[in-house]
C-alpha cells in the first residue's frame, strides 16, 4: 500500500497565519516551512495553539489571516482529502458502530481498493481483530485511540497530523505506533505531531517547534535542543 | 469516489446507527401519536370537522416531529468530532449533507406512514381513494421540511443555545411550505378530492430552490 517516497513527498508552508476566536488569538503570525518528508514535533503548554495549527494544516479550520500552501500544489475541491491523516483529541469514530464498521465506512469513503482486506490488516496491526465486532462505545480509552489511529492510517497518507497520539495507549500500543510512524516516515510521509514530553514517538522527530501563546518561540533541528523543547513542554 | 457513492455509503451509516439505536424514530413516533390521539379525544370531531382542521393538525404534528428528529442530525457528529473525519474522507462535502437529508426524509416518511392509518381511523377521514396523491404531497412536504431542517441543524449545531436556535430559525422559514402542504392535503381530504397543482408546484419550487442553495453553499455550513 505504501507508494514510492517521491510520490508521497508533500511539504507545507504556513505564511503569517493568524487564528482568532472572537477577540482571542489562538495563533498569531505563524510562519513555518515544513519540508517534504520532515517529522516535526510541536510542543507547548495547553492553549499554546498546537491543536489549532494542526487543524489548520488538516484544512478543517480556516485561518483568520495568512495562507497555507502545499507543495506540490494540491488540486481539487477538497485538497486535504485523501492526502491527510489526522488523529485528534477526539477519537473521530462512531461509538454506535463496531471497530470494523467504522474502519470500513472510512475506507469506502476514501475509495480504498479492497477495503475489507485493508481493514482486516489494520485491525490485526492495532491488536483489535478479536474485538472487531464490538461496538466502539464498549472500548477502553486506549482501544478507542487504536481505532482512531487505524482510521487515520487507512490510506497511508502523505501528510500525517497527530495531536498527542499516544494518549491512552499502553506501552505496547505506543511501540506499535512508533514503529508504524517510522515506516511511514521512511516511506516519505510528512509528519506533524503535538507532544507532551519525550516518548517512543518523540524519537522520530527531526525538528522541534515550541509554541507559546500562539506564536513560535523556538524552532530547532538540533538533537539536544529538540529534547529540551519537548521536556520543557512536559515540565 | 463520486458524490453518489459517498452519499450511499454515508446513508448506509445513518440507517445502521438509527435502526440500531432507534432513538429518533421511537421518540418521534410516540410524540406524534400522542398529539393525534389527544386531539381526537379532546375534540371528538365529526367527519366534516376532521376534513376542515385535520390537514392543519397533521402538518403541525409533522412539523413538531421533524424539529425533534432534525436536531440531533449534526449534533451526533460533534460528540467524537466525526464530522471532521468525514470532511477529511469525502471527495465532495455535499455528500455529508445529502446523506443526512435522505435519512431525515426517510425517517419522516416512515413516521407519517405509521401515523396516517391511525389518523384515518380516529378522525374518520377516508384516505384509501387518495393514497397516491397524498403520498406525493407528503413526499414533497417532507422533503421541504428535511432540506430546511437539515440545513438549519448544520448551522445551529455549532452555535450556543442550539436547542433554541433550530426551532427559532425553522418555524418562520417553513411557514410557506406548511401552508402549501396543508392546502394541498385539505384538497385531498375534501368531499370531492382533487390534487391542487398550484400548491404542488409551490412545493416543488420550494424544494428545488432550497436544495440548489444548499448544493451551492452547503460546504460553508460544515466549516468550523
């Protein structure tokens, strides 16, 4: 399912992005250039603007000012569609459907060939195959998060946006996620994730960006600085 | 994936979740039955009286049923932020709206289908001779209710005081549709039943105008 790295490489450019909710700035003049294939970890305290930035990158939220562009430029009515996988705070799956029904629904919407096969393989990967016929509402937080991650990975997206993806995952689940992200990163996917502190997943980051009150206050690709950015966030 | 295939996949999801939980249908059917039964016992109308105020009562009951039924449509999608997941997955966001519209119209028609025989018996109104014509009026009226209601449900779901906002916006907008539906139904309940094409044309125009507007601008309704 993973396509060639060159075919998958997508970069993002945030130009002077502002996002206001009423009179409150969630983001203020954020300018970032994310290169294709980069893995960026966003850190910062609660309310620093990480989630808003990721939602803008997913094109779920329009910026109040500024511009987001993709390279190569995306065409079509909904440019984010098909190319972006998003794991948010909320699980983004239906409690009244089973794990399998949820994944099949999104696989069909995404136009994935042989959706049943892909769903079965993902359910095995996330360790939920035995519980595939159980309603999601009967799942624990960690199991729901696994379904949420599986949903975001269905189409092996070129741009993967993860908002604190290891929330609720046990060490096994976190390891599986880290392995999967390593594989996608190796295949050329661009990964943007918000993290709190160091974890199996943070080791993937090739760049760390710290946000504070909606502005970028630190941006580094240096290993030691990167760690300090992430640990500062957890302090 | 085309608009049609996206819509059919999403409609399947709407039907599956509703028939599994039976939340909307049960509440609405019970409510609408109570209205019809209560009025029947309170007024004990003659056949002539039923012909006069029956259509108004019916459409009033359908309106309340619709406002109960339409409210949760987009609210449910906010529980786990599934609307965002859908927006990231469909090729045309209109498919999300269209599937909800089809589901709401279908649920409303099911409710009406269950209610009509009971109404006919309690109010002594013979309906057998006008079933196809009545079905047409009900379909056009219900479609109008659903188009308007689904649109406003999408708008109000993101607002504060959403429970108040939907009926507040819905009732004035639906007044012309309700008048046309009631008049068309009244003509079918008359001594000499007739299909009033002028009111039917009005209903068709209402449905087409609102559907076109939503098709053109519906994408903005789903934005955060």
